[in-house]
């Protein structure tokens, strides 16, 4: 069937140097999936935490209430469990401890009928790094358009 993107974190590439990417599933409630099927969801302010039990959790991601839901609708910003293999979580924990990385969610999407989340290890950029990135992007855009002949 393919991939249908629900939402992307637009600022992730601007605010962080992204290195390793992982694809993981999400443990969701039924009304959350229905709301995501309508294309609703916000992960711009979201982040990932690994707790003491070795489980990864998506924090601060907003999935709005399902409009046709009833009194049993889900809380919008509850923490959601990420479904990763134990080895992947240990690998991520080691890198976070050694090099000072953080885990950023990049996108939520449907892969076939399952909701997946793409996360990445990233290091925060300083202000001058952000300026360099923007300048390089502008130069590449002008070269593609043929303005620097």
C-alpha cells in the first residue's frame, strides 16, 4: 500500500545535526489512530525519553481528540510508548551518554496500516551553525536556479 505522511517536524533539521535515524512503532489508542487517519497530529514540540526500565516514550506530542469520539476519548498530550527493540534502545542510550545526543521525532506516518514514527539522534546547533546552514541552503538554491552564472 505504501507510506502516507501524517506530520513532520519541520524545525528538526534546522535546530539539530541529525545523525542516526530509526523507525519505530507507537502504542496508541483507537481514537488516536482515527484522529491520525484524518491527518491530525503535531510533533514540533515533541521529544523522546528513555526511562529507567529501558523503555522509550514519546513526550509532548499532540494528537487532537477524535471529533466523533465519545466520553472515552484519549488525552491529547499523553506520553506514548515507542516500540523499539531492546538492542536498539541500548545502542541509543550508549550514544546519548557518550556524546551528549538527544532523540528527536522527525515524522509520523502510516506504513501500510500501521502508525510509525521516525526518530533520530541529534546534537543541538548553535546560532552560528544555523546561520551557516541557511547560507549554504540559499547558495545551493541559487545554483539550481542558475542565478550564479
